[in-house]
């Protein structure tokens, strides 16, 4: 059963902090692996933490994850994409750091908002407890009260079931964001120090990830030595030191780090740059990290998990990805492209997962939406024409979610180009709204069709603000989290998902105006094939006579898995590589292991996709027409041809 077809995990009913402070300390039945980072940010703690979860699950250990972000924001919901990258949405509606998406994808688990701890969340919890009188008149301080709140939170969350197999996790992997020595992290470092002191040695392990730069031809160990010294000066002793480097480190370098880091040589691991991220768990396994953690933490494997999460499948997948060379190009039409790998993190992962399944190598073409608009033609014609040339060269187009007016008309021009020239198109969230407005304007001749987000006084509000969401308080007030969508039979959506109802995650304030549904569907070409909230909300739209013109109000990228790609993304990649018709004709199902998943047998097995070799495009898609002025909505599109 795929992630999208499973009901969301309900948040447990939890006592308040004040009530929990009066409880006796919980027994040490869950063990902890803490991951810290040194020298600089972005050293790879998230991938290391996710990969540690993979190798432990491959040995039959039920794991969970906690991410600590030392910023004062309550959550990531109001952060700019330029500031902190993607906001990842969980089943319960939590808006969290993108690392939690990595944890879910790698570990095949479903986390909650409580699995993301922030400084703001902890201080708000402590202050609210103080207002309720939970501290019995004491002076509330960072030590002990904030540190105790952090430990209490972790102890509670670590025992929440997150696996589809159920059960209390045996190991909680805690990633401490930021860099050791940052002033923002100090309360959490102190809390971790206390946990290491209070927890039996066999229940706690600390992995420190540090950069070993290469200058000239020599690997420099001083930054790592100082990083470990800082860590130990704060009271934390690493059990394992993971050295991030460009190339494999020689034993002499590792021995030097071991001597100065006060660990044995086998506990210094060289994790160098690899062809793809899926090799990292295999590298950790080969370097002995799994054996060390199993021994040090005295872990007892669950044979059911061993059979379900064999690491051999990861090796096969990683190797297969390396050998895939046939390209497929997908144009991502967005506006946060300076740091696209973070801003559209889950979306790019979903595209890659679908590309693996389609036996294709993804060539992602980044297209600035504002540069597709007529205003760009007037201000910078070369940029305008170059951007249109990039769009027209792609095998498929995706318009992702976003907010605000900037680039909106450019996204609509891209959607129109795809609709008119039969180019595979996938719209996500705002992308669905763009597709609906473009269809209303161009096909139904509702010239003033607009969104209330862009024009609050629109004469034809085809997209309107949902009545239940707040327009004044921004944080946590959107339509968030996993919600059911009913899928109509005899539609592309039903064929791709292979089920009548799916659960996908949402993050939006605006929706298709119900008053326009009949007019939009009147011609019989546009179909709302997925609906939610008792058919009041339009969740999926598709065009009947188009090879692949598909859009969702929800965000299917949040539930993708490396071995079970998201159905809409799989449809896009198959259509873009001329494989969709055969896939549909053979009675496709989204999850090739669905029957086995229901029996709780292996799901993470490299899929044997029944997709054929590329076939010639239909006459409608073989032609490479030049975009016309109409293709760019109000824009005068350039003379650019589409590559074959």
C-alpha cells in the first residue's frame, strides 16, 4: 500500500507539560542516537541521520526521528523559501524542516509535528506552563526548566509509533541542527549532555559529523579536531566521528582524528562524495557503523522488519540509478530558483523517484516564471526569448506551488503552451489554480477569470479564498495536512492511483470556486476527477483529450518514496518519455507491491516496472510548433522550437 493510500496517523492525546512534569521519569526502553555537526552548516547531518535509520531498519530495528531546529520560530510555516528552503508538511498538518521529509522518505515512516523541536516551541511550552503555575513559584530558568522540557519532550515523542508495522520505536535518532558552538544551540546541547549523563551507556550514542577539507592534495584534520574539542568542552563525548570529505580518507588521516578525538580508529568513518545519495547507507554499513551501533546499544532485531527492509535492495537501487543514462527533461516553472534544490526539495525528489521507475535520468530545466511574461519582453528581450527556448525544449513541464502575484502570468503562459501543444503538464497547488484560470480564459472565454489572491475584487473569481482560513494571522492557518480525496472512475487519476480514495497532504488558502464548476466542466473536456470534503472541494483536474494534462490541489510530492513514486509524478515522467500509453494499457497500479504491502511483507523491493522501451510520439506530440502570441497568454512568445 502506498503512502498516499494510507489514512494519516492521528496525533496522540497528550498531557500538558505541567502534568507531565509531575509524572515519574519514563523507563529507558528507547535508545538514543544523537547526530551533531561541526565546522560549518550543510555538512550532511540530515542525510547521515536518515541513512543511520535505513541501516538500523535493515537489521530489524524499529526507529524514529526527531529534528531540533534552534531558531525561535514556532515552526517553519512562515519562513521564506529563500531563508530556509522548503516547508515540509506532515500528515497532522505540521509545517516543518525539510529534513523531516528525508527521514520519512528514507525510513518509510510517518512523523508528526512534535517530531520537530524548535527553540520557539520549547520556550512557548515553558512559558505557558509557568502561567499555569506548573513550577510551583520557582524562578524559571534555562537550566533546569527549559532543558527538562526538551528532555521530557524527546522522551515522550520517542515512544510514538511511526512505522506502518506499529510498535514503540527501539531507537530514536535525534539530529541537532546548526553547528556545535552556535549560541542558539546551547540549551539543546546542555539537554543532550544531561541525557548522555542520565542515560545508561548502552542506551545512548553520539555521532559527530565534521568536514575534512582538502587543500592542495592534503586532507586537513585541524577543523575536525577543533570541532570535537568544542563538543567535548560542552560536555558531550562522541562515540563515532563521521568525516565528510571530497575523496576517501587514508587510514593515517583517520588515525590522527581518532587520537585527537578520543575514539578508536574503527569509530572514525570516511563518508566521501558519492554518485547518488542512496549509496550513503551502504557506505555506512560497509564501514561498520551498523555493527557498532547494534553492539554498543545492545539492540535486538525484529525479524519482520529485517525481511521488509533488506539493505540489498538499496544497493540494487543505487547501482541501477548510476547505470541509467537515457535522459528525460522536465521544465520546472517557478520563481524561487536561486536555491531550487532546497526550495523545491521534495518536488525534485519526487521527480527523481519517478524517473528511476521510468528508467530515465532526470534532466531538470529551471525556468523563471517572471521571464515568460510580456513585461520581460519589453525590459529584457534576450532573457525572455532564452527562457521560452528552455521551456519549449523540455519533454514535460511542472508548475509547483507558491504564493503571490510575481510570476503568475508566466506560469499561466507555460500552462497554455502545454495545453495547446500537447506537452505533458503537471500542476501542483497553485499549478492547479493556474491551469483552471487559463482554461477559463482561453477556452471558455471568461476573460476576467482570476484568483482572489491576485485580485481581491476580481469580477470573475474562479479561484477564491477558503472561508474557514484566516487572512490576518498567517502561521498555521491554511488548510493543512493529510485529507481524503475521492477519485472518479474512468479517469486518468483513478488509473494512476488504482483506488477510489487517496490521502494526500495539503497546504493552501485558495480553492476553485464551487460556483464555476458546472461552467468549467460544461464542454466535457476538463474534468475534476478528484474531490474532497463531500465533493465540495476540487482536488484533481485533468483534460480528457490531452496526452497528460493533470493538476492537483494537494502536494503529492510529500508522500513519495524512493521505491514507490508518487502517481502524478510517475504519470508525468512516463508521459514525457513516451511510456504512459503502454503503462495505462497494461492496467497500471501506482504501487507494484500493493498486494504484498497489505500482507505486511516486503515493500522496499526494487520494482520491476513493466514499462516498455520508448515508443514514437503520436502525431500530436511529434510536431515542434513555434509558440504563438496566444501561447503566452498576454505574452508574445518567441520563435523557439521544442527539442525532440
